[in-house]
């Protein structure tokens, strides 16, 4: 029996994987998440409304706009285009929303 040299086969496999990753990254199909992607952008507080009592809020609007998408509150940042996020509580549970009946 003769010994076979597997180095070219291993080299080709490694080059194929690296090449595939490079092409996927170049065309935007590969996103490597950074720790800054999950940073807390702003803190929110719920103001409890009591019938008959006044509450004060700022006239200046927040930098985020909320929308209900698939039953979850999604925030869109108005200053940084393309920045979106899901509204979560302090235990990282998504805040749900309902469409009007």
C-alpha cells in the first residue's frame, strides 16, 4: 500500500472555506455582529396614567419612532438611518403590541 499525500486536499478545502466567507462578506450576505450592535441606546420609563390626573411630558419628541411589527414594538432611530431595535424590558423580554380592533 502506498501512502497518499492529503496536504493538497486539505489546502484546497481550507482555501474553499476562506474564499466562500470572503465572497459572502464582500456581497453583504455575511454580518459579523459587534458588541456595539447590542448596546443600550436609550432608557425608557412608562408613565402611569391615572384618570383625572395630569402628567407632564416634554414637547420635544424622542429620537426614536415606534411601530408594531409582528406583535412586537420595534423602534426606528430618526438620527441614525437604518438603526432599528426591539423594545425590551429589564429582563430582555420583548414588549408586545396589538393592532387596533
